[in-house]
């Protein structure tokens, strides 16, 4: 094969790849315009009607037991529903939707009510700060500097849990991703949805789940291999936290022992010095 033939073959291959990429991009654009966009618009319209009815009824959903994490969290009301089509709470062009967000809050019947949560070492306190921040809970804390256990902290947490249902476009895979934050037990869940799944039956189950009339919406069959992987990850995370806590407690113990030894040494020196003065007299 001559050099010209070689170059021609390489050029044809590159052009073919570019054409395939262009065709694939066109197909994704078509899927968005004619399959996914109508579903996102349908979602928005459904939620808009749902929220209009809830605004008229004005009866909050009661939640008696939201999470085992905080025993003094108490009962909560689900209310303050908001609908938006961007991450900043606004409404984007209806003909160019790429996401639909439903937000609401779980709050105490008493406005701005707070509760306290205690941690007794620095590792637990740092983990608690990370948890509260990641779940967007408002809090303050008071570090007990005079406590015998170094790093003890009391957290003051507002009884206001923000919940989010976000449906967003996955352009490359021509599907919709549902992210759920804090709806149940501070969990963060993800569901990948084929556009054809979103029909009246799906929306009815979703609404029942949002209003806590049904818990079956997110039940999914998970294969045994994935279940084992999840168990392994959870076990590894627990072991890691246990080791960190053990190391922190051991450090505290050694520091306390060192402080006690130093205090004892100081007392002994003081006694010896007093006796030396007495003998010299």
C-alpha cells in the first residue's frame, strides 16, 4: 500500500468516527426533545397541580418517628412545598427543562424549635459536624473546654429538615435521574428512570410516597453481588470509625495519665523541697 492509500484510509477512518459522533449527538438531541423533555414537562405540571391542591387544603403531613439518630427530635410536620426548575429555586424556560425540583421542610409545630445532642470526644464531634453540614441542617455548638473528656461538645440543632426530590436530565444516557435527600431517616437515594416509566401510575405512586401514604415507591430488586458489596462497604466504614474512636479515646487516656503523673511529680517535688528547707533549718 502506497503512502497516499495509507493517508486516505486514515482520513476516511477519522471522518467515519466524526460522523458517528455527530449521528450519536443528533440521536441524543432527538431523544431529549421528543422523549425526555415531554416527561420533565409532565412532571412539572403534575407537581404544580399537586401543590395547588395542598395549598388549598393546608393540612401538614404528620411524622411521628422520622429517625433513630436523635431520640429527642420529636414529631414533625411536612410543609412549605416549593417547585423550581433550576438549582437556585427559580423557573427556567419550560421548553428547555433539564431538571424539576420539589422541595419542602420537616419542622416542629413550635416555630424555630431546637434540640440538643451531645458528643463526648473530638472524633464524634467532627463526625457530627460533617453529618449535619452534609444534610443541610442548621446548628450551633458549645465546646466544653473544662470537661474532663477532651473535645466534648453539645450541639444545638434546629428542628427543620430540608427535603429535596430532584429529577434531572442525564443527556448522555437519555434518561432521567431522581435524587432524594432527607425524605426518610436522613437518607440520600438515587433512582435511574427510563422516560417510558413516567406515566400516570408512576406519578401516583410517587405522590403517595411524597405524602407518606405509601412506602413501596423506592423498593428495588438488588442482586446478591451488589448487596454483598453494600454490606462490605458499610462494615468497612463502621470499622474505620470504630478504630478512629478507639485511637481518640486511647490518646485521651494517655494524656490524662501524663497529666496525672505530672501532677503527682509536682506534688512530690513540693514535699521534697519543704523537707529540704526543714532539714536545713
